[in-house]
C-alpha cells in the first residue's frame, strides 16, 4: 500500500481541487490544496490540454491513445 500524501504545512491527508485565477493571470487554474488548511500542493491547467488533444484527434479520425 502506498504511503498517503501529506500536506507539508499541517500533515493533512485530504486534498481538493479549487478553481483560482491568480493575480496577473489571464487563465483560470486549478489549485490542488489541502482540504484542512488550504496549503497549495500543486497547480494544474483549467483546460486539460491532454483531454483537448485526445478529443481533437478523435474529430480528425485518430486515436491518440494508441500513438507511440
Ligand atoms: Zn494542510
């Protein structure tokens, strides 16, 4: 069993995805933050580029999950 991920601020082990627009940013982002204290442990793009590419590939007739 994998060791549970922990917040470095409060040792919390539960995390949530929260939509944010940082100051001076022109894109919305998703912060992955500790559910207990709000400490940010990661940031990910609002528009998941991987999913956009897979969908674009499908529309063009390609299954990019099988591309190597
Ligand atoms: Zn925390």
